C-alpha cells in the first residue's frame, strides 16, 4: 500500500491510553503510514481495571508517534459526557484540521450477568460503547466535506460469533455497533465515507495470564494469540485507497479462533 504524506490525513483514535493496547498499536501503525494522529485517553477508567494504568504512557506514546515524522496531539477526556464529544472535535480541528479518519476504539467493560446487572451498569456500558460511537461518528460525518476518502472504523467484539458469558451489558452494547455500521455505511455513501467494524478476536493486550494464553492459543489455527499489531495492520488497510470499495462490513480477525 502506498500512502502520500502530502495528503495531510488526520486520524482521530479514541481510547489509546496503554502502550500494549490496540489503540496504541493503531496510532503507531497509522503514523508509520504517514497519517497525523490525535488520540484520546481516560486514565480514570484504566485505573479501575485489573491491568491498571501507567500515567506516563500516553506521553510516551505521543513521543513514539512523533518519531514517525508526523504531527501528534493527545487529550485526556471523559467521552461518557456527550458535551465533550463536540468539544473534542473542535480541539482536533483547531490543532490539526478536519480529520478524515475516525477510529472508535474506546470501550467500557465490566463483568455482569443477568443475576447482577442493573440500570446504572447498563448505562455505563451504553454511554461509551454505543452512544459515544454513534454520536462521534455522526458529528465526524457532518464535518467531513472532502466527498471521498473518509473512513470510520469501530472496534466491536464478535458478539454474533457466540455468547459472552458474564458480560451481558458489554455484549449488548457492543453488539449494537454491528447494526450501526451497516446502516451508517448506507447513509454516508454520498459523503464519500466508508464505515466498517473490526472484531479483533482474543488479543493479548495485558489482560491474559499464562493459563489463559495457553488455553486460548489452542483455539487458533496457528496456535498464536492475536497481537495488537495484527489488528492495526487490518485497520491500516481499511483506511488506504485500496479499501475504497469496502464499506458496511464487520471484519473478524479471528485467526481461525473457535469458542
């Protein structure tokens, strides 16, 4: 694939707080393709997860991206607040110009089954996984005026490949991204924006212990668990010129994985 740095393409990537995460890998790969990067993160969420958070990692990521000789800005922002979505796009445009690529990577996930789910927990998942994805994608599309080359890519989790036990709120809200992708792709055809979703499959981003890795690796055809770079490679293709005719698709990067 050939990328022209003179195009000054700008990608907005949400949820890139950890160096070993999918968001960071996407930022670094797109930067290597000559694309300017604006990424968001929200340390408060990661600090509540088992993997924790290093507060210095977003700055480290920014410096790594800048080594690719592209522009990079970052913003810590709570995108569960819908008012911050408009503010975010204003900041991106002010600093970098109108983005042509949006990667909806931010997610909210906690364990919950039918036995313990409640309205607050469901809202927390909905606010990030579906409401943010829908509103940010819609506002991004309204601002886009180049008539071709626009890209929206949302990360899903393969909810229609099989059940996700004890993750009812996550499965329900992430599953909505599949439906959103198909309908939004049809609506944005006239604006020259393709809309796709990517299901990373089980990916080693720091949440797996050795027993989990051993168990999961046996379910891949090549016995190798997905790495964040594998996901970033597919997204690199989807934002390229060669992917102009791919839209409304949910792409599964399963490596032959079976549950």
